[in-house]
């Protein structure tokens, strides 16, 4: 998977359910690039995205609609979680003081050999285990 950058959950949420048209436009472009193999995501990103659609979006998306979206996203390269990834997330929390689930994002991006994580949630410009965060919505 080396050579691709990592997309965080907020990119997908903005692409599918967001009121800011400029952020939505940027997010759509990133999702299309991910479908073309230019980005990597993790099981956690898909899980958080599905949860956001099912529970946080008003009105909540139907399970059938979420399943259709997940089917559309299935070509995107995926990092699978395991015990070593969880361990590395704990190490990220200890080393950088970040939330455990942010550590899972960092660990997945590191495992995939990514240079960057595109995220609005992590600190832009910060480097975690050699992976730098960039905010695509600035």
C-alpha cells in the first residue's frame, strides 16, 4: 500500500452529509481519488463513517442506504485492525498524548506506509511516527 496517503473519517462524512459546500466539494474529490487507488483508509474509518450516517446525521440514513454507500467505497485500499495495530495505537497515545482512536488512525497510516494523513481532526503539520497530518479543508 506504500505511496498512498491516508484519509480520515471526516473526509467521508463531509463528502456524503455536510452543509458546507466547499468542504463537500473537496471531500468528494478526495473520495473519488481514493476510489482510483490514491488513498488508503482503515476498518475504523469505515466503522466511524457508517456509525455517523446511521446515528448522527439528521435524519439518519437507512441501513440500506449506508450499505449502498459502503459497497460503492469497497474498492478503496483498506488497512485491517489487529492486535499489533491496537498496540501501536497505545504507543501513539503514550508518545503524543492523542486519543486512542486517533492513535488507531496513526497506526493504520504508518502500517500502510503513508506519508500523510488527511484529517481535520488531528493537528495539521504534526508528525506522528513519521506520518505528517495535513488538513485538506484549509
